[in-house]
C-alpha cells in the first residue's frame, strides 16, 4: 500500500485518534451542560467565519486531526448547552452519536439487501415499532429516509401514484391535481407540490383559527371551490404539529373529511409525531392512526443525530407504488414488493444506516427514554408559557400545545413592537448566551423558543426573560 493510504487505514492510528476524540467530546458535553461555555452560540458574521476557515485551510497539514476537531467544536452552535433553544434539532443522545461513528465506518449502503444485511432488518423493526406505537394495525409499510422534507415529498409522490387517474410514471402528468393543507404547514409541503409540477394552484391553503390550527370546518368549502375550478383534490395534509407555533391540527376531523370524499390523509408529524410514545401527550395526535401515511423525524424529538426520518404507510403496498423503475443491476425482480431492498421505496440509492441509531437507543434504554424526553420538554414549555404570562410586559402568541413557545415583549408604543423584538433577538444572537429564533404570525413578529434540551431549567428561562426585559428597556431609552 502507498504510504498515505497505509496511514489512513492503520488501526493503531484510528485507535489513538478515536480515544482522544471521545475524551474531547466528553469534555464538550460536560462544558456545555455545566455552562462552562458562556455561549450557546458563538455568533460570527458569515464573512468573518469564512475568513477564519479560509485562513485555517491555508495552514500546514495537521499533525493531529483532533486540533481541527477542537476548533470545530468551539466555533459551532452548542446544542447541548441548556440555553440552546433555537431550531427544532435534537440534543443528540451521546449513544446515538457513537452509533453514528460505528455505522459511518461500516458504511453499508442499504439500497439492496446484500449491502444492508443488518440495517435492512433493523429498519423494518424500527419502522414497525413506530407504526405500532402510532396505532397502525398492519405493519411492514414503513421506511426511513433522509429528513422530513424528503419524506413528505416521497409521501406526496405516493399519493399522486395512488390517486392520479393517469399512470404518471410512464405518461407524465397534465392533470390539475391539488392538496389541501393548513396555511401553517411546513414550507416543504408547498415545495413538494411545486416540485411535482402542480404549481401554486395545486396547494390550497386553509386558514387557521386563533390557536393556529387548520379550520377544518372550512375544508368542504375549499374543496368544492377547487373542484369547480377544475382541480382534482387528492389529499389533505394535517400538521402534527405546525412548525412556527407547534399547533396540532384536528386529525380526527381531517380523517372524517378524507373518508367522506375518499381523499388521501397524510399526517406530517415530523416534529410532533413522537408524542405517540407519551401516555401524557399522545392525545394530541388522536386520529393519526387513520392517516394513510405519516412522517416522523427521529432527529427532532427523539435525540437521534440528523438526518433520520420515518415515512409510514398504512397499507404496505402503497410504499412500493412510487418508484416503478427498473434497475437491472440492483434487483432481480423490479416489481416484487420486497421490504429488504430499501432502495425500491426511497429516493436515495446509497443510504445511511440510520435505523441502527434508533435501535441502539431502544435496546439500551427502552422506549421509556423517548417518553421521558417528550414529557420533560412539554411540561417545561407549559411552565415557560406561565412565566411569560406572569410578566406584564410580555405577551404569549398562543398557549403552547408542544415544546414550541412564541411570545413577545411589548413596546411602550405598540407600533414599535415588531421592530423592538427583532432588535432584541439580534442582540441576543450577538451576545450568544442564549440561542432563540423568531417567527412572523399574522404579520406580527414573535420571539420563538423550541425547548429541545432536557437540561434546560426553569432558572435558565427566568434569566432569558430577564435579559429580554433588560434589552427591551435599554433599546427603548436610546
Ligand atoms: C421540521 C419539519 C419538516 C421538515 O423536516 P426536515 O427533517 O427538517 O427536512 C416538515 N414538517 C414539519 C411539521 C416539521 O416540523
């Protein structure tokens, strides 16, 4: 072997680097959890960050790659910091990350059974476990894929394959198909409809009520209007929950409507489908078992590193109708519905062994670990909402149903409230001690937290509100 390649694959090098890296990562976890890092986000302007890494790239080769890894840790957003409460990405379980190191090295590509001897059966078990937890009676209709965006697109393609009067796969489509979704649905649903060529008319948005849930009593009216305009409505997508405010649509009402008109009911549970594991919170997704297809992200509420998403079909055969492609070199029989050849049902050909991370969690901690997380984060959001309501200068957008809370600080002059909250959020970002985000609801700007980290305490949240209050006062007296 050539010299460099010999170094690359030398087991003793790996052993030494990996031992050291695990120590570095354990130190990171400890520092983050104890808040020894003063910042949850070490904010840099993009051009500064680029300049830093360009300078790094120009340096001599590393004697030890761990020097690089230390820098990457230092400069990254620290999701394990209790004051990280930004976007809905999980505070990864260290065990799941270790599993990622294992599967990264093994690198079994999964598309065909022979390249996923372990990961294909494990994916089947994990998706069956989730399907059962969500209340599906027939198992075998699940698959894992890279993210909720791709999973929702895959579901919509299956809907089109199932509901279009044409054989779209062979003939293309000129039909005017459409879906009904809440105006608060994740943007990837809109994007998926447009990718499929349905245009703006193919995605019909139903207004939401004061809790940002789909006004299901309007479904009939929007359905009739669309049909009259020449669209064939094929599905309703329910959000469980919506991204901005974490509001759950009434899935039972959507299921009733879909049954009445023989439409496909797709439940986008990317964020909130995971509440199925919690006795306390599973009522939020009542009716999800009546959905024809469901998406759940493991990398949001189940502590798994991104990306790791389940797409479940109520009728297993539906999982196979999306991609009818022949790939002679991959499959002996392109039309058989074999669960163990993962690539028949996914966009991806080569695919990460992602189910193994979930499986390792289930085998080590049991499903109770997921319900503990759900309950902890949802309880905390309820407490935070109460804290916001107890402060006179603050306003809650809506009483939260999930672990997402939107709120704002009221300016002395109401007209300045949007601008003031944008400034507060910007100051918090630059300071980096807390990481929170913002969202716009009915043209009003709100601060938004997703409580993702079970180590976030009520005390952290009190400090956050104090900081916001302080910034709000300072910014107004300038
Ligand atoms: C996050 C989210 C998505 C997108 O999932 P990704 O895994 O980020 O691609 C879709 N729908 C909902 C409701 C979400 O919360």
